[in-house]
C-alpha cells in the first residue's frame, strides 16, 4: 500500500503545480485577475498570447504524462501492486498508471501549491493534464481527440467547445478500436469515460456561455 500512496501523493503534487499562474507571474501578470480567472492553458493563451499559452499547455500536458509513464512505476521496498490492483502484472500496472494520472489531474484542478503561494485552490479545468494522462494510456484515441479539437477550434474559434467535443470523442474512439480488434485494459475504458465527464463538468460555466452566445473566442480581447 505504501507504493500506491506514494505514487498518488507525488502525482497529485506534480499535477498541482499551477504553471499558468507561474508563467503569468514571471511576466508580471496575475492570471486570476484577467480573462476567465482560470489558471489553465486556455486562459493563459487568451491573456498572455500564443507563446506563453503554448508553454503552459505543454507543461500542464507533461504533468499527466509524467505521472502515468514515470511516477506510476515507483515502488517502495518489495511491495507489489499485483493483488492490490489486479491479479495480473499488466492489469496492476494499468490501474497504477491510471490512478497516478487521475491524481495529477485532480491536482491540476484543485491545487495545493496554488493555495499556498497564490491564495486559491482553483487551478485549471483539467484538459491539458487529462490529455497528457490519456496519451500515456491510450495514444491513438488521444490523437483522434486532438484532430477533433483542432477541427472544432479552426471552425468555431471556441477552445471550450473544442475541448468538450474532443473529450467526448475519447470513449467513442475506444469503441471504434474495439470493433476493429484493438483492445484496451478495463481501467482505460473506465477513465476514458470518467475523465471526459469530469472535463465536461469543469466546463459547465463555458457550456452556459456557449448556449447564451457569450463565450469568448480565440483572438477576442481578454478581459
């Protein structure tokens, strides 16, 4: 149990680094006071511009990916996650990686570092970190989701709409791959549904603005 607890703690602490706030502060900007007030890459793009916004996205993406491919492999002593997370080594590894990525994603949304150094638990909405997590678990569905995001963004200039539709496409992609004979382990199926649902939930205010016609587009002036 010590290994799993350590993996989850380290993944959360990594995910909780609010890179949007850090990059913005380095440029003399309090990201919480501009745009949507969100600490994620979308607001950084809107407020700071394309370069810093891309940097924040890549750093947030890396948090989820590193948690899945590196932190989840940590072990303490001789403990094995086999039996605790599954009867087979590959199943235990898949569960460990999925839980590590989920912890990083939760850290991104509810950030202890943000609370300690920036005065708020509010982080980003989980899109970039969730994408990094799922890239480590299921790269083909994520590549397809990225194509959906780019297409929607190009057509509408709504980052939020692109993020939501890309998230929804993930479980649909797994279904298509299953039909084609490409199987994924159970934890990937579970979290390919849970993570998109969580992303849609964190975008609930954006959904209201989309329905009202007041959502900001890429290229519009930041507030």
